[in-house]
């Protein structure tokens, strides 16, 4: 399946596709407001501010798959903006594992991590860096958003000139 054709719904209910951000370096993250890893929102927003104008975006996908996300979209939005100052796009809640997994996650989870393991999302804040070339890099939840490996891939893709602003 072509990633850019996959339909998405923004937190405010607006319908779009993953292709809205085609040509950009996209960091897809399954987020959860009540998770112990929620402080990663700060580093995600710092990446957005540092690289956003150069053709990069974080895309947050709230998920209650691990029972750590608010039920209602308004509360999720308020938490993200008031607590962390999030300016990057937040999508509507999705499932990331199992039969009900969102189509984007069904495709992304085919990508192996650095240890060669593909498959199920382990926990909240698992990251997929999708480059304009279509290459996907997977980082497990314990890998911080500003990890040197993630930043190096972002900078390399942005400096290669393959990004459409």
C-alpha cells in the first residue's frame, strides 16, 4: 500500500491523507497523554520548532491501545497544547496493534527496528521516521525523539535537497 494514500482524520475531525505531508520528513509517533513517556512531547515539539520550516513535521497519533490516553479529543488537544505547547499535527485516536490497527500502522509496523524486529508496537511513543524517498526507520519507545540517530537522519534528509517545503 502506498503510504501517502492512507486516509487520516485529524483530532478536530478534518479528513485528509498521509500524503498531505508528502515530500517532508515525517516523524510518526503513537502518543498517550497519561503515559510515563509523555515528557517526550517536549523533545518532539523541539524537533518541530528546529526543523519544521525546513520540511519536517512530527505527526502525533493518540492511542488508547495501552489504556493511557484520554477518551475525548478535546481533552487530548488541551493537554497537548497547555502542557507541552504542541504545534505539530495531532490526529484522531487510533489503534496501533491487532485487527483494528489503523492502516498506517499496519504498514509502518512491517518495518524492522535496529535489531531487525518488525511487528507489534511495544508501547506508547514508538517512532517511525518516514523520509521523502519512502524509506522508513523505526525507533522503539525508549529511544528519545532527540536521539542522535534520529537527528542525523532528519538532518541528512533535509540537507539532501529531497524535501519539498
